[in-house]
């Protein structure tokens, strides 16, 4: 099996386990970053961590699973950069500034209505990255739903100097998403430093992150579909 095949098999196992346990909200697990039952408790557990409490700037994914985390950040007056779904705009992050928006702006629909979009050129350095995950192992190797957007977002901000050695990367998941076997990883994948479930916090390591965008891991159609990548590629 290829790495991609092995990753997909792991996704299928986790999606099925979540559905069997009724541990995910509609529309179900398959094909999604699972909107897991207990996401609010995981967000509350995350808020107790020093890495969270000392963070002023948070970069987050737009998925429903991490909505409680984004809401918590805005309630605590943290600046949130939320990725535009599919990184589909030339300025690929919503700027959720608690001075101008409330916690309701943490949904993608509301953010699109009230929040401006920004690109790396005007963004502040990121203290904490919250990512969505389908499956993650105890080393911090994570698998998303397969589109690769989280990897591109982290690589883009790393290349811009906005994610650095002191930036913590974490994920919130259901316990069933934490697997015992070692998951495969590619050179463009980043690992997480912390896994936060409704019931525990798992410290991972060693840290593994790409130094920036690995262009040879992106096909031409992906580059052209993401405006910020197309612009950067044209300038190479």
C-alpha cells in the first residue's frame, strides 16, 4: 500500500468507530473533520493549558469540530486567524478581531459576513495553531480528511515567518480519534505538539514540521486552485 492508501484506511477506521459509538454530530464522520461529541469539553480543557493562556494570536481551521475553540478564543480577547474554506480567496484568512466581532463570528458563515480577509503580508506572528484532525497517534502524527489544506496553511505561514520554533501546534479530537498504531507521514506533513480530548491532554514529540512550502509535493491543479499559492509560484 502507498502512504496515501494507508492514510485513507486509517481515516475509514476512525470514521467508522466514531459512527458506531454515536460520537459524532450530523452529517456523520465520513469525509469530514468529525464534529465530535465533547468538543466543548475539549475546548474547556484546552483553555486550562499554559500554551493557550499565554497565546495572544491563534490560527484556526474553519471546521465545526473546532468551533468551540474559536468561540473560546474570541471570548478571551484573542486575535484569531481562521482559514477561508479551501484557502479559496487571494487573502486566505479571516481576521477575527475581538475588538470588532463577537464569538458568533467564529462560524465560517458569519465570518464571511463580518470579517475582513488578510494574507501573510499583514498578519501578526502566530502563537498557537489549532488544527482539525481525523486521526492522530501519540507521536503527534496527524491525518486530516485528505485535501491537504491544513498542511498548506501551516507551510504558507511558516515560509512567511509567522509560524516559528516557539509556535505551539495542537488539535482537539475525540478519544476514538487517537490511535495506538503509528500513522504514516510525508515530508509536507506537520506534527502536533499537543492532543486535547474531552478527558485528557497528550504531549507529543519530537516536533516535525516542514520548513516551508514543498512545491514538488503540489501538483499544478492544486497550485492554480489556491490563489495565494498561484501568486507565490509565479514569483519563484
